[in-house]
């Protein structure tokens, strides 16, 4: 494949040189006619231009192969010298045909030699800046290849082509750096996931194992104890189920499931069902669970809003002591829906407000609470995927308040 591309490039180069040479011959004849040169003289001129064009084509093709491994500076100097040599050769031909006098030919040749020297000097100056730019590009590319993605080419001032190449290289380094950062964050999250889930699975599994062994060994046989054990087993199973649901749904969110869904549910019913689902847990802790719904009748939204409310309510019930209150509010304000869950629990420390939505974050350093710390992170991802916002703040005088704002 590469050999075919190389051959195609060679033939395209030859065709371009032939086209330029032909255009030069035609252009010269047109200029001669415009200046009043007769047909006979134009015929003589064509006789001179055809071999000159052939020589130019051969020289250009040879230069392509001879200079294939030459440096940029050598190529620029070779082009300047080639142009001067061709011009001097044309003067020599005209002198031999006695079209130009020897005195004029000598004078023009001297001027051409000066022009050649000036051209070589200019080629060296231009090649130097271009060569320096290429060196910077090479050095930066090597450093990036070695893993130093902080390296940047910067401004080259070496022409639009090299400047564009430098900017492209810098942009590529930035994107690679961002991708590397995302990969590190994903790896850190994966390690946290394994550590957290391993820790949080151990407690309910150990509890279930102990209770099952106690029942199986006949240590517990009286109905009241069996009922208590059954209740505790059901609580452990619910804890495991919630953890698995959080992990499964988090995977779905990463796969972009929210953007593809089209199902809708009644918002008022979602709020009522979420409150009803948490009523038993609230009652077991002696909490007051109240809801206020204002102007959301008939509003339909994503069914995943139920998951958001469930997680917020579960978090509020978990962190609210006995005789506390958990309040759910739902209202419509213009073209947006506002939901809020407020409790009279432990509240949120000022240093933790910006971190409560991070996966696996827990304000409790002992990690004694149930769950894997994914509930609030999951709620945030769902809300943001739906085009809304979620925030947390310390409530007054005690407790915490989580507010959700969703577009209709």
C-alpha cells in the first residue's frame, strides 16, 4: 500500500512539473504577442522554449530524487541555484544564437550571479527559521512520545503550515492529557469501588451468615427470636439489593441510557410513591415524614426522577435521629420544576458540601453507615443528564436540604 502511494506521489509530482512548465511556455508566448513580437520571432522563441521546458522538467524530477534526503536548508539553496543556473543557461543560448550581444549577455550574467547569491542568502535565512521550527516540533513530539504531555510547541512564526502543525500538536497533547486524566480518575474510581463494595458487602453478608448458622444449628428456635432474626435478615438483604441496584444503575448511566429513554411518568405520583416507600423506615425510626405538593399535577417527567427522590429520602432518613422530621417539597416555578428534601438530622459540614455528591464519599470516617456511598452521586448524574441542577446546603437551624431543579 505504501509503495503504491509513493508511486502515485511521484507521478503527481511529474504531472505538476509538466503543467507548470507548459504554463510557463504558453505564458511567455502570450506576453511576447502582447508586446508586439512577430509570428516568426515567436516561432523561434517556441523553438527555444520547448527544449528549455524539457530541461526544466528533467531537472525538477531529478531534484526530487536527489534532494529526497536533503535537509530543508539544502533544498532551499538548491532551488535558488537551480533557478539561477537555468536563467544563465537561457542567456547562453540566446548569446549563441546572436539574439543577445556578448556585452549584454555578460552584464546580465553578472547580475544573475548576484541574484543567485542573494537568492541563496535568502534561502539560508528562510531555511534557518523553518529548520529551527521543525527542530522544535521534533523535540516536542519526542517528549510527548516519552510521556511528557506538559510539553507544548508554542508559537513558531515559521509560516502558516508549520504554525498549524504546531497548534495541532499542542491540541493533541492537551487532548491526550485530558484523556490520561480521565483514565486516572476512572482507575481511581475503580479501586475505590472495589474497596468500598468489598467493605460494605462484608457487614450484611457476615450478619446473614451468622443468623443463618444460628437458625440452622438450632441456637435460635423460639418464634420471637426467629421473627427478630427474619426481620434482620430482610434488612440485610434490602441493603445488599440497594447496593446492587446503585451499581447497576450507575453502569447504565455511563452507557448513556437516560438520553435514549422516552418513557414518562406523573410527577405527583412519583413524589407520593417515594414518600410511601420510605414511610415504613421512617416509622421504625420514629420520624415524621411529610410532603408538600404545589402545582405539579399533570406534569410528566422521566421515571428516573423516582430514583433521585428515593436516594435523597433514604439519605435523609438515614441521617435523621428519632423524633426528627423529613420534609419533601414539589412545586412548579415558571418552566421549571423544583423538588426539595429537607431533614432535621446531622447536617452537612462546610468542608463536605462540595463533596457530598462525589462517588463513595462519606462524611463518617468510620464508614459505619449502610450503602456504598453511591446514592447522592447517582442522583446528581441523573439530574444533570435530564438537564437539571442539584445542590446541597445546611438547613436552618439544623439538618440538611437537597434541592433539585428540572426543566419541564
